[in-house]
């Protein structure tokens, strides 16, 4: 009889959705992630530009800099398993170098002139996405979730140079739409503060940082 009562109690818990183990986030809670991610454009552009040689010009002082993606995401738990919110991030990659050429012939001196120009290409990116998280775990400290996000995303190419003969137009995204699918993890080491990590098909590909819940 005692085993039967325990079985009936377990079935009632299952169908009622009750959670005797507790979970890190429940209905009505708000959570935020502040994160910094891997900048894949930095690696790609370094490969593309570092060994570039335009019209036989000598390249010097090659520099590449990357910032971000740095971002903030937040969600409100509409149920014990589903959170709705937003995701905002900014990133930038820039490449700069000098080129020295001797293709200018001076008719007065009868010699070729050597001139040095500097060039800089930057690629800023910004996104503001609507986001839904589906939470899996039932644990007081550990939280795992799936991510679906979509919204506005813009990427542009900007070119700066003191070369008067170089023409370059600014290029922006033709379709400023961003999508993101992935998984995330949080571990709360206090009642309100924790750490996070996410892996996604979308920007950022990999990121991590601090979390807070209220």
C-alpha cells in the first residue's frame, strides 16, 4: 500500500508540472547576460589583407584590431520553461597599413618619385534581436537552454585613405536581418549572480560572461 501511494504521488507530480528539485529560473523571473564573444572577422580579414600586394606596392606597418562582439541579452520567464526577451551586440574589425610605391615619374628631375599612403578598412556590426530561450534543466544553480533569435542586423565596410587616386564607396548590408540558433549555459554561484557561455550558429559564434537574475 505504501509503494502504491508513492507511485500515485509521483504520477500526480509529473502531470501537474511540479518540480520538487527546484530550478535556477522560474516563471516571473528576469535574467540578463553580459557577454564578450569570439571575433571571427578578425582572423578572416587578417588572412585576406596581410599578404595583399596592390600593384607591386610595398606594404608596411600592417595592423589589425578587433573589438567584440560585446553584448547584453535579457529574458523574462513567461513559463517555467520559456523565456522571452532581446539580444543586443556590437562588434568591429579594422585593418590598417601603409603602401609605398615608385610609379610617379617626375619629368623635371627625370626620376621616379616614392610616395607612401596609409589605408584603413573597418567593418562595424550591430544587431538588435528578439530572442526566445527554451530551458531544459531542473537545478537550483545550473541552467541550460536553447536559443532562437531574429531581428535587425547591419554590417558595413568603411574605407579611409589619404591616397587621392583611390576611390571606395561605403557598403552596407543589403538585407539587414539577423538570425541566431544555439545553446547556452548558466551557473549561479549566488542567489543572483553567475557566469554564462553560449555557442550559436550566428553572431557571436562563441561567447561568455556574467549573468544576473531577479
